[in-house]
């Protein structure tokens, strides 16, 4: 599996043609306690950069963008009842959605973990 990151602090992990998307540890730390998450439903299509989900915390609401184009194959419905998973395990069980990639070459414009850590250190 390969993991990529965006400047908007989404991560995407790719296995075959399925990409799992969530927000990074840095993003959740900036949001504070997450109280609500709205994830997309199966079959919805997104282009790279489209607003795909919403996360609300005690501090603010924020959009989550799709880092790649594709069709949703699964939304993490557990987050409806347990939005705090985004805080406790943002890069694991707190994932937002999975989609079938339309164009894997879009991954080329994303950062690897080393580049992302460097990016965050400069913020």
C-alpha cells in the first residue's frame, strides 16, 4: 500500500484501484474535538479537489476534499456514531471514505510522507 498527502491535510492510501481517504494527525489536532462527520454515500462520484465530506469540531467546520477522482465504494458510517475516532485514530479507523480510482496518475501530484512532514514543519 502507498500513502499520499495533500496540502489541505488529507491522506490517501492506495491498495490496487481502491483509495482510502481521511484527514491527517495534524488536521485533527488543529480542529480540536470532532463532534460530527458527514461522509459521502456509495456511488457518488468526485473529481480531484471536490468537496467530499464535512467534519465539525468544537472549534470549526471544515470540508474534506477528494485528493483523487473516483466513485465512492464505501463511506465510514461508524463516524456518524463515533466522530471522536477522527481524533483518536485519524490515520487509521477514523478514515472518511473509500473510492475506486478513475485516474491513478493524479497520485503523482501528491506528497509522500517525508514531503508532507517537511511541509507541516514549515507551517
